[in-house]
């Protein structure tokens, strides 16, 4: 079997759902489990509904609820217009969901209490609605389809808004629920993002969690492939919004994908496909508006040829911290002391580069930074540079690629480089440039390696 996950933009309106039906129809022989997100922007709106109910603006919340209801009703009406009785039935179910949503909003408003538990419940309506409408549409289009409630088998702990999946429970329960649904049907649809505790309480996996659901189901069902259907044709050589002439990468390894988490996150967050990596299930990123394109196939590391540079990734706003101390010379324990400070204030360090008497490192937030620098300056000299950007050149076996440094730094020789970090991983060379140089640096690198 395969898992096919459709993100918010791939189910955003009736035209998108019609495309989904045709894409799924072609894969029936592969026994697809279809995982869907809420219609685009719906989760954001639900969050607003929850917050407005809580802060006393119940009318505002109800107005937003009304708009949401209209959007879903319009979509179902367009999709099922040829089958009136079927449409009537679907519409009354949709209205039921909204009756419940209004009820919960009302309770939040009266009690002036918005727990994570209530928020998880409210945010789940998006996926419940989208999956239900698509389930009805698939059946109406002649695709034998059943629906399975993800809250019954994507089991998490009771961290309501970011449930930690219980792999063992999922491995046990997902096949039972999904195989039962497959008994009477060719396709099973379920919700991304939403989950439940062992005791049946509604949790969610965290924003953007539908990819995670797809990977968890893939793992539990031993899927042959996981398809992530989005609105771009795969992972690109660099961010197409910043550089012209980028192209989609045909094949890449899981490790390379993980290095692209900065801009790659817009397409697919590598952390969320971890369960697929563990089971070596290929993940394919595809474009639902151009389904004939081959997209990007992500495979286990050994199955991917090294090809030099695969992609260029970046982080726009980072901070560089330089620490200097003569006490570092020929002593031990200095780094422990230093990193304890970062640990104490929960500041995560990205790149590090050291010399005999100094350490440079980067962080991507200035949260708590004042406290960190204040504490470090008790035992070392600290300077902080803002307005920097990190650039990473990513590719398998880069460490063994001769002449790479010359090409990278040759291409950007007109720009100042603040810091370089290489060797920590086989597959990336990272360095820091001035933020105002970022666009010309990534454009020059893209020209050097891909054009
Ligand atoms: N609908 C959820 C969100 O917007 C989950 C997802 O789309 O992956 O965060
Ligand atoms: Mg999404």
C-alpha cells in the first residue's frame, strides 16, 4: 500500500478536490491511504475563533465560524451538485460539525477558559471537515472509499497541542483500523494532524503535522511509498522565491533533505518524515496542480548517488557571537562552562568554529541572548554581531569532493565571510555572510553549481 498526503492548498477548493480525485483514482491498485489537511488557512481561522471566544469577542468568533461554514458548504455543493440526496445528507453532517464548534466556542466564552485541551478540540474541526467532504466526493465519483478517524490510531501522550506519538500503540492500532476499512473499499481516507490519547482525548501533532501523520501511517503499515502532494513541484535547488532559474531536484537522500530544513521546511519538514526514514520508506514530493511532473524522490542515503552539490540552503536572520578568552589556552573545561550557559537559557546553537583562544558560534534568535552574553562576560570577552545570514551548500560526500572550497569561495569572492564551518557533517559546508549580501551570494552560488 501507499500513503498519499494532500496539504491544505491541495484541498483548498472544489477544483483542487477534483484534481485529488483524479490523482487518487489512478493509484487505486496501490491501495492508498489518503491523508488530508484542513482546507488552506482553516486551521489559522479556527485558532482565531478559539482566541476570540476566549477574549470575549464571541460575536467575532461566530462571524468567522459562519464564513468557515459557508466555505465548506459551497465546496461540498459544487462537488456533489449532481447528486441532490447525497448532497443534502453531506450538508447536514457539515452543519452538525458547526453546531458542535459553536457550542465549544460558547463554552470557552462563558468560562473564560481556553485550555490546550479545548484548543486541540477546536483545531481538529478543520481536518474532520475536509476529510469528510473528500470522503463523500470520492465515493460519489465512483471510488470505493471508507473513512477512518485518525484520533483512534494516531496515539500520543497528553501534550494536547503537540502530542508525542506513541510508536508502539500506532504500530498496533493503525493496521487494525485501516485494514478493517480496506475490507470493503479500495481507498481509505483519514485526517492529518489530529490524534488522540490512549484514553480517547483529542490531541494534535502540532502545526503542519499532517506530513507527520503520513509518515507515521507509512511506518505502521509498512508502506511502499509516501507521497506528499503540495503546490510546488518538489524540493528545489534553492528557494525559488529568492533566486531565478532554480529547478526541482529529482532524487535526494534523507540526510540531504534534513540539511535543507531551513527553506526545505516550506515544502516538507524533515523531522516529520523521521518515521519513514527509520523504515526506509521512499518519500516523494509532488505537485497536485501538475501531477504529471515527477517531483522529488527522497531515498535512504545508500541508494542515492553523490553528485556534488545538491542544493543551497540558507537562514536569513542569524546572530554571530564571538567569545575570546586567554584562559582557553591549554586548559580544559572552558567549552563545558560556555555551553552550560546556552543550555541554562535554552538557546540553541547552530554553527560553531573554534581556535586556540576563541569560539564563534551562531544562534537564530535573540531571545534570552542578553542574559547569555551577560553571564559569559563574567569569564570571557563577548561580542555580538547582528544582521548576518547563514548559507549552507548541501550534497552527499562533499567532504571528499576536491576543489569544492575553491569553487564556493571563488564564486562569492567579492563578499565578506564572517565564519566558516565544515567537516561536522559529510554533506554540508556552511558559512556566514552579511545579511545584505545574502541574495547576491545565493544567486552566485546557484549560478556556479546549477546553471
Ligand atoms: N492543518 C494543519 C496546519 O495548518 C496541519 C497541516 O496542514 O499539516 O497546521
Ligand atoms: Mg500544511
